[in-house]
């Protein structure tokens, strides 16, 4: 199965916040499965250097939220891209 992946410029890497001397990575989670998103949020939130800024359930919502929040990291189910095409 061949699919084209178009990278999305999610942010300038210099936008990583400094909180109490630590680098905080802002993360957006994109997956259609709510239970998966909640589980991943729970796991990542336990780490002091990660902050979940937003969640999305489809490709169009992901694009909109990336533009609004400019996360440092996008954790995305790539099948969302195929659905949008």
C-alpha cells in the first residue's frame, strides 16, 4: 500500500516553553478513537516535561487545531490523512 505523506509544519522548534528550568513540549494528539486519546493523554500527562495542548478526531479538525495551538509535537494516526483524501 503506497500513500503520500505530506509533512505539516506544526511549529518553530524555538517555541518550546521553559517552565522551572525545564523544556516543556506542547503536544497535540490526533486519533479517531476517544479511548486511545484519553489513555495517551493520561500517560503523557504523567511526565512533567509534556503538556497536552489539544486533541482532534479527524484530519480537518487536526489541521485547524495545529494552526491555532502550534504544538511542538503532533501524535497522529496517519490513517486520518487517507480518510481526508
